[in-house]
C-alpha cells in the first residue's frame, strides 16, 4: 500500500481530507502541520484530536516551522475546525515536521508519497536541508494555486501559495514529480447539506465532528456560491494523491510563482508540473462514500 506523509494546516477541508485518508487503503506514516488556516500548533491540536476520535493516535503528528501569518478564521473558524471542540488527543511528536519528513524519506526511500494541503513551508525547508530528498520521494501532490481562474486571497493568488510563495516555488521547482491540484478543479467538487446530513448519520464520533465543522464552511461559501455547498479542496487533492480520483485533464504546465503568490503559466519557467484541471467524475460522492466506509 501507498505510504503517505501528509503536510496540512488543519482546517475544515484538511479535516475532510484526513477523514478520507483514514478510511482509505493507504499507510499514513506521518503528519506534519504548517502555519496557514491557523497556526501550526493549533493545526497539530486539531489533527491530534481528529486522530483520537478515529482511534488512530499511533500516527505521528509533528509541528511545523515558520511564523504564523494571515490565518483564515473567517473561513475555518477561530480554532481552524469551525469552533468544534475536539478531544485533546495524544502528544505531538517531539521532532519538528521537517525532521519527521526527512526521517520518513530515509526510512521509506523511493516509496514515500507526499501530500501538501497547506502552505509548502515544511517541505521546502526539508528540501533546503536535505536536497537529495527530491530523488527519494515517489510523488508530491500539492493542493494550491489558481492557474486559469482568479485566486481566493487576492485576484491572482490562492491561499496555500499566497501564504508562502517562496516555499511553493521551491517545491514546484525541485525536479521531483509534482501534481498540482489547483482551485481550477477543486472549486468544482463539493459537498452539499445533504452530504453533511449523511456524514452526521455515519455513526462515528469522527463523522459527527467533521459534519459539525462543515457548518462554518457552508456559512463562508454560501454568499459566494449562491448555494449551500462547499468545495472540499484538500480532500480532492487527497483523492488524486491516492489514485482514487482520476484526472480527465492534467496537462504538464510550465508554472511560475511570484512574490505575491500568484502562479501563472510561463514557458520560460524552470520546470514543469502536472496540473489537474478536471476530474472524470464528481469527487464529492466518492469522498463521502469513502469516509462513510461505503467504498
Ligand atoms: C486551501 O486554502 C485553505 O484555506 C484550505 O484548507 C485549502 O487547503 C484552498 O485555497
Ligand atoms: Ca488546507
């Protein structure tokens, strides 16, 4: 089974992605948290709480490096998970997220897959401390960017790239196989209030907690979308990373990240990445069924 390191800024849709991965046939060998939707410390608390609800506290969770910046309390609530009170969970791993990732890359050399659902800070730091890691990792999937549509933080930039553009540029340009899952595709794949009700009825504490935190996310997206639906960006990226979601349009694009965090096509960019622009079927039902254990 696929060995996966998740780097996240947990976050409502990060939580959906985590619930999806915990129900998938993957070996989640470690989780690092980064500053983004909330602080790396709070993201670790959220992650540890979710793992506790899933009875998966054996998965190491390590806190990431870097300074906390913008945050996204209006999108994800003050605690990152829509105000839902999670159990305190186990202790964070004593290593930093960067150390954890480097250790996992050595332990699973050639086999480790990386999924980034927050800013690329930790993974870029690991690349700078251990450049050979780019040849030791099987694949890198990044939820981020807005290639051919407007961004969600500025008209040109998407949150994960915006919050650490230099890190994103380093990860996209490292020469390892990167799949980018931008807003172009994630905005199209959503959960509805009916899906929330199905999740709540799923029968576990994790289902209930994730269903509850979606309410804050609906509140944020409803005025923009005109319907009570939410794009589950990070869970879409998770589905692509583990191969359950199949792209129908995934061109190899030369992309450049600028200091504002805008990511644009530029033929002279130093490297190219595969950008998933469309999927072959709606991801929402796939993600929901998997989380509910029906897949
Ligand atoms: C991304 O930004 C965060 O707010 C979400 O968790 C997702 O990773 C979407 O732009
Ligand atoms: Ca995220």
